[in-house]
């Protein structure tokens, strides 16, 4: 499998090719998605007890919680070799 791994905090990594979305954890619809994943046994809590700041949706249906901000994760995924867009 080609691609690369990205740290989502506290020694946890994900395979970027399996990532569908990075979402902010503060909205009610996302909290419902987290509860649905918990009920189905598809929730992975990689926040290690810290405040959940981002929710990662994987192509397998798993929902992963991270204590890292979505903007930080996006920067890690894009890497240092990709140019930043100007707003």
C-alpha cells in the first residue's frame, strides 16, 4: 500500500490514504456521529483523555478522536514540501 503515515498525537498514527475527512469536534452533528460510532464499536479514542479537538473519518467507517487541532493535522498531512495557499 502506497502512501504515508501521519501522527495524530501521543504516538498514534493514521494512514493518509484511508482518511476521508478531518472535522472539528464542537458541533452537535459531529457529536452524534461520535455516539453512533461508539454504539457500533467503530470509535477509536486517540485523544488519551484529553479534550477532543478533531474527528477523523476513515474509509472503513471508523471514527477516530484526536486532541490535535484540525488545522495542525492538515498541515502535517500536506507536509513541508507543499506550498501554502494565500487567502
